[in-house]
C-alpha cells in the first residue's frame, strides 16, 4: 500500500504517462492561497521540487503567478520582504536602482516568462551603456540644452570604445576621477 502523507505536506502522484506530479497550497502575492503543481520524471525529483516550493511559502516568498509582471513583484518584494532582511541603507539603494534601471528595462516582463537569458541581456546592456542615457536624464531637456556634463574638462574625460545609440553630448564619456562608471 502507498505511503500516506500528513495533512499539509502536499500530494505526490504518478500520472498515466509515467511522470510524477506534486501539488501543494502556496501563497500568492496578494495573500490568497492557491494550489500549485510541479512535475518530474522521478518521485524523488518531484519531492525535492515540492519541498522547495513549500519552503519558499514558509519564508513568505509568494509563488509566481502568470499574470504578475516582474516590476510588480519588485515593488512587492521591496515593500514587504526586503525591509525585514536588509539594512536601511541597502534597501534605499535597491529602491533607487530598481526604480531607475531595472524596472524600466524588465518591469513589464511576466514573472513566469523571465529567463536567465533576459537578465544576462539586461546586465550586458547595462554595463555597455551610459548611465545618464539609461535613466533618460538628458532626453527630457530641450535640444539646445542637452550638454549634460558641461563642467568636465578635456583632461579628465576619455572616450569609451563605442558610445551608446543616442546622440546626446554625455554619451560615451567616462569620468576618471569622480566616478568609475560615468
């Protein structure tokens, strides 16, 4: 006879096609509970996935829903989970980085569709781009007043190998003394 699982441990069953699936109740970001399923080739693989899913629920990390955007999840995480785990200065810097760079680039991507390749692409573009252009600081100014860095002298400026795609005067500049990135 099959081993019975205790109440709240989830369900593991074998499907007709030979694969196994497990189900457990997890929390959504809005606080409601929903039943999530995980699949695998062996019972052990499914049991590991189920344990991981339940552990995230115990830690207060909500399950990804197909309708939730990555930007919404970042907002939720910064408001509820991060304050308990991070120091205030770290939380403040994360909020700024999220608002200025991550959310505009990846915020509309659905959480269940976000892949490691998307994150790698974002990081590559982030490293290669000018920070003022990424946050579009110079684009809101009138065309004649787009000299973003007029205080920089010729001695302290060096050009990057390839300026970013926009044609603002600040693109491609790398300041050697004040900041390593921009």
